[in-house]
C-alpha cells in the first residue's frame, strides 16, 4: 500500500526521494504521503453528499505551535464553504501512526455509518 501511495505522490509532482533528508523530514514526508489520498477521498465524499466542507493538508511548524524546537507536523484543515457560518475553519492533527488504508480509519461497516453522519 505504501509503495502505491509513494508512486502516486511521485507522479503528482511531490519529491519522494529520501536522499539527504533528515529523520524529521522523512517522517513528515511519510505523513503527507499517507494523508493525501485520505484527504482527496474525504473531499470527494463531501462534494458528493453536498456537505459544503473542504479539507486540505497544512504544515504546522513547532514555532506556530508555541514550541522552540521539534518537527513540522502535517495537519488536516477543514473549512465550511457555505451555510450561515460561511467560512469557519477547524484543524485536526491526527496522531502519528493513526493513518490506515481506508479514509476514516474504521472498519467498512463503521465507515458506512460514519459517512451517513458526515
């Protein structure tokens, strides 16, 4: 699975080469490659269900989190694109290792229920 994700990222123009990168950069690269297909899938579901939400990947530096050191983290940002609130934004930072092969990280039966509540 990770080989497929890496190949898709490479074909999309992302630098997936590990030469000359620090451990922190490699971890960030792995996080991004894992999250990209999930974010694309969630956006497709949101659009299909007309939920007026858009999800995107964002990078948050340690300084932006109020730290003096540490590694940059990949987060998923969601923004409401319609409705009365128009433009509210939330950020979700999934814990490292939380990523799985399906979009939501739950079993197929639970995933169907989650899509209905989405």
